[in-house]
């Protein structure tokens, strides 16, 4: 979820710009709400730029980094929580630890690992 704004003079603003809800009850949701127009998620969408969905599986913006491993998500609440994907691949557990859709020795994090041998 991408948060912006807050309450100004007791008037609620749209706080989350990617949850499909009308958080400030003005009849507009997410990028259709004027409170979210400057939000990076909404600006990228307007210009057809793919934007990383930080709490889903996959590399939605096709930059080679998925979810919490993507720079677009470094400050995202999902990635800051304890359950977020780590930023580094563990090179011997047959799991995509860093969310880049590459497992162990196929991941760039493991290029210099002695566990991966010659490639």
C-alpha cells in the first residue's frame, strides 16, 4: 500500500493509493482521488509506466528485481516488516530468498559464492 497525506484540519485525505478503497469517503478511490494524483504509483500508471506491486509475486515493472528486492519498494510497509523478503539470496536452500525470481546459484547475489562452483 502506498500512503500519502494525512488529515488536514480534521478533513480526511486519501491515505492509501493502491488498495481499491475510498479511504477519505469522497467518492473517489486510489488514483482517481485528487489526493493521490502526485503519488508515484498513480503518476507511473498515467504514463503507462509499469509499477512494482511490492506485496505480490513477480516483477511487474520488468526491471529485473521483484517486490522487496526492487528499489521501488524499499520504503514500502510490506518490505519494512519482519515478514519481508530478505535482500540477499541464500545460495544453497533451493528457494528464491530475495524475490528476484532466481533461485540460488542462478541469482546474481550468488555469483561469487563458493557453493556455486564454476559457471
